[in-house]
């Protein structure tokens, strides 16, 4: 009789263990599905839900009931969505804080070293460096010695326009 009761206890433990593994596996599959969908969409939301599913899988592996697994999933997902998502969204829409390369030249001033025309082009000095240049307005001719604003950089050519503001200094001296 003791043998029969021992067998029944072992069978009950096996069923409880099997259901815990099944719940853990289900949460893991849900988490992986959310993670794969996140990689495809890059929305950040699905990644946070995947993390919630991973936390629920851990709770299931530790033997939590189905209700507690759902509570863990909802709580972790809500915390991430409420705390991390707004911060991540703000940073995602923020403009780059520092310009580098040729971007930093746009908006500065230069001085023309030669006449600058659309047909021939010309040369300007930007912060001690000599650049090829062309006028922003295709019908304009900018004489040598004029201060210009840099409107854009097109490859290795500065697109320039005569300055409308006082010279703020670009490291170059006025050429006579």
C-alpha cells in the first residue's frame, strides 16, 4: 500500500513539473516571437513585451501559478513601457547633438580667393583650407575678396552666397 501511494506522489510531482516546463516553454516561445517581431519592426514596444515574456518564463520556471505569471508579464511590460519607452522615444527623435565632417562647415563664413561663377567655379578659404566653390544662385558672380556664407557642401565643393551678416571670423584674413 505504501508503494502505491509513493507511486501516486511521484506521478503528481511529475505532472506539476511537466506543467511548469510547459508554461515556461510557452512564455519562452511568446518572448522569442516578440523579439523576432521587434527586429522586423524596430518599434521598441515589442522588445519590451519580449522582456516581460522572459520574466514570466522565469516565474513559470520557478513554479509560479498562471495568474502570477500573467501578473509578472503585465507588470514588467508596463514598467518598461511606462519608464523606458518615453525616454527612448525622446532620444530617437532628437537631432544629432554634434555636427562633424563637412556638416560643421555649413553656416560658417569664408572668403573668396578667386571670382566664383557657375561656369568656371572658383576657390574660397574656409578656416585656413582652400576649397573649390560655386555660387548658390547660378546666375551670380561673386568677386574675389568677398566674404560669403557657406550654404552647403556638395562633395568637395562649397556652395556659397555673399554674406548678409557681419563677418564673424572664420580664421581667415581679408584679402586685398
